[in-house]
C-alpha cells in the first residue's frame, strides 16, 4: 500500500514537473522573463516586418484599383494586418522597456504575451481558413503557431493548451465548411505534435539553463558575501568597510566629514586566548565584534586584523566625540567584565578626516598610529591623531620607504659600544649598534626606526647589513694588524622567519675565514617562545657550530623562566632597567643578585647593561657579574673612534702577547 502511494506521489511530481506546474524560484522566473523579453523583441520585429509588407501589398491594390482583389478581401486582410502589426508593436515596446529595467511588472508582460499569442493565432486561423476555402494550404496558421509558440518560452501546460485549442478550432471551422480529408487530418496532427514537442522541449531546455544560471548567481552572491565578510566574526571585512565608507563619501561629502575613523585594539587578548583556548577566544572575538556592531548600528564597522577593529563613527550634533567616547566606554566595560583575571581592556585611536579626498586605508593607519601611541599609557584609553602624530607617522612611513636606500647609500652606520670585564675593567668586546644618519632627518635614534622595521617586517634587511659590515670591519682590522675583539650582533625573531640565518653566517663568517668566536649572536628575550620550533632549532644548530648565543634584555618584560631550560644560551644580558635610578631603588639589588645567581647555577655568564655609575659597577662586581656595558666605560661610537681609543690606550686592553 505504501509503495503504491509513493509511486502515485512520484508520478504526480513527475507529471507536474513535465507540465511546468511546479513552483519555481524567483531567479528562475527572472531568467525566463528576460529570455521571453528578448524572444518577444525578435518575434515582434519579424511580425511587424511581415505585416508592414502585407499592408503595403494591400494598399498597392487599393491605389492601383486592381480588380484582382475584391473590396471585402482588401478590408478583411488590411484590418487583420493592422491589428497584428499594432499588437506586435505593443509587445515590442513593453519588452524593450522591460530589458532596460524601465518596467518590472512581470505579470503585465505575461498578459502582453498571451494577448499577442491569441491575436496572432486568431489571425493565422482567419487567414488560413480563407486560404483553405480556396483549396490552398494553411501556411499562415502554421507559421504563426511556430513563431508564437516555438520561439518564446511557455510552460508546457500553457503551450499544450493553446496549441491544442487553436488546432482544434482551426480544424472544426475548416471541416464545417469543407470536410477535411484523411491526409489533411494527418498533416494537422503531425504539425500539432511537432509544435507541442518543440514548445515542451524548449521549456525544459531553458529550465536547465535557468537552473544553471541560478546556481551561478547563488555562487556569485555567496562569493560576494564571503569577499566582504570576516570569516571569524561574521561582520564586514576591510573590503566591505572601504566600500561603505566610499559610498558615504560619494553620496554626501558633509556626512563624510562629520565622522571619525576609529581604530580599536583589545588589550591582552593573547592572554585570554592562552587561558581559554583558541576556540573560546574566537567566540569571544565574535561576541565583541557584534557588540561593536550593535553599539554603532548606523556606522560602517569592520575587523581590521587579529583583535583590531575599525569604525567610521558619526559625531554628535554639536560636532563632538562625546557620544562616540560614551559608546566606546560601554564596549570597554563589557570587555573588562568578560574575564577580570586577564585584565582585558580597549584602546582606541581616532582620526578626523580633513577633506573628502582622504585615503581610507591611510586614515585607518592614522587612527591605528594614535592607538599605538597610548598602548603603554595605562591611564589613557582614547587618543586623537594630532599634528605631532602626523609628523611621527610621516617619519614612520619614511623609514619603511627608505630603508633600502639608506642601506645602499651608507646612511646606516655601525657604532660600537664597549664591553669590559667586571673583575679588572679590561676591554673584552663590543656590541654592534645601527645608527641612521639621514640627509633629511639627520641623526635618527634607534628607537625611531628599529621598532618600525620590526612592525613592518623589514628588520631583517637591517640586521643582515649590520652583520655584513661587522664582518667587513673585522677583516679590515685583521689586515691592518689591529687587535680584534668579539662583537655581538642583534637579531630579531622576524629574522629567523624571513632569512636563513645559518646560510647568512656561512656566507659572511665561515667562508671569509672569520673566527666564530669573534661573533656573538644576541637574541632578545621577548623574541623567544616555546612554540617557535624554527627559532629554537636554528639556535640549536648555531650552538652546535660553536657560535656564542647571548640572551639580550633579560627582565625587560614578562620573563618566562621556563624558556631558560628550552634554549642553550652562553650569556645573559641583564636589561638596563634594573639600574635605572640605582641609588634610590634598593629593591633592585636583591633582584640583580638572584638573577646572577640563577644564571650561574644554569651555566650562563652574565653581562649587565646600562651601567652609568661607580656605585652600580662596584655592586655588580661584588655580586659576581662577569661583564659590564654602559656609559661608565663608553657610549656607542663610530668604528674610527673605537679604533682610536684602542690604539691610544683609552681602553684598558688585556695582555695580547
């Protein structure tokens, strides 16, 4: 019983599908409507040309007073031709306007199509009936059937009904006047069958095309949405942001200038991720994204990158940012409450566009720069981009755009700061430091360009150049019979990602015959990570090749003691912050003492940076720090100055004999 029901249901579905009764999507209907509009233009043009010719033909007989055609014939035919011509013209006008999107009423289009088809078929029946009475073929009727039913798209239920009804009407009218022969019946049936098959086949062919077009349209819509949607949060990405802001600029310049570009940075999100896991971190980011979108519902909002967002926020009626800051405060409070232990927060940088030609990405960078300027100011959460910020930003862009030129033109110079042994103050080495002496900006301190190069992943160019110049200076010193002291060279974490450090040392040190003991490799503590397999393995291989590895800036930030057992360093360089205002910070002493004890216990030597006073030096000497670096024994100096001090006895040299 159930099988019979299923069979009946399946059969009914197939029949309704075959007859075109089943429901169709809007995309399918639009495709058919557009195709019918194009077909209608073709059909109407063909009919208008034919009818215009026939009207001229009839008028010819009128004006030549031809006796061949009777007045009744002329009146019948002329009226028929004019009516059909006008119907075709009406269909043409509607179809043309539909394709040009001047009208979108699809039901009106259906009415025009059916009306034209009925008039055309009626015209064919009438003309062919007159011909049939004279013993001629029904060519007009068949031609009209083919043109109206075979070119345009009809649902099978409609086309079968119209074709069948028109053939039956034509047959009975003709048969009532003059009984149709078997051959005539057979011919009419054959033509009927051919037209029905053609119309049904054309519909189903177009159905397949329409479904394919719908699939492509849906895919394009999906790709369009994906292209402007951030995958992690579901809100707009930067492409969507640029489009929305660009639209505001195009539509209303005054509205554009009444808004601020905001750059939002969620503080300590990395810690949240580490505590709760990546999946929970993604959910948290998603929730914050939608909170921002909900708080600024009328403004373009997008995820900029990682835990950063941008907003093009409208100022209040008094042109103040008070309302903006109030909304940001609300978001900040929700972020802080998410996990009080992690100490989450929100820093915001703002930029006010000065004119409508403002570049959108540059404006976001301005806001980002303002945000970064307060990252370490724990009592400041909101910062407006100012003229001073503009100057800093311009310098930052200058650094990125000119680092290659600075290297090639020799604007980057290598300075050397001496390192002495704590036990006897004898010179034991130097640290190579980069100094940028620019023709436009003059002397540029390291803090103005090194962080910028790290941020924009260009630092490897500088560090490779420093090593190259250090090796050149060592070779020159050897050639001039000048004492060679070990030189430490700094390397960033990014260097290990963007360069093959081993190949670099092989090319610049080993192949040139420079002793590996002459080069010390410094890696900043903040660059280390248990998860950075590449960095750890590279350092391990360099250590195996007898290079000396130095841990730089120990204690400058969050020191993870666990890393000390993961990496094999020869020297621990204690950050200069421990010696800042040394005389007035007694807590520094036990901390330094314990750090040095720890280093010795795990087999590391120690070097303290930033030694500027005799008091600090004597304390470090007392607690067993092996090496000292600081202004007390020498500031960073040029190569020539360093050589001069070596040769003139300024530095206390070890016995090299």
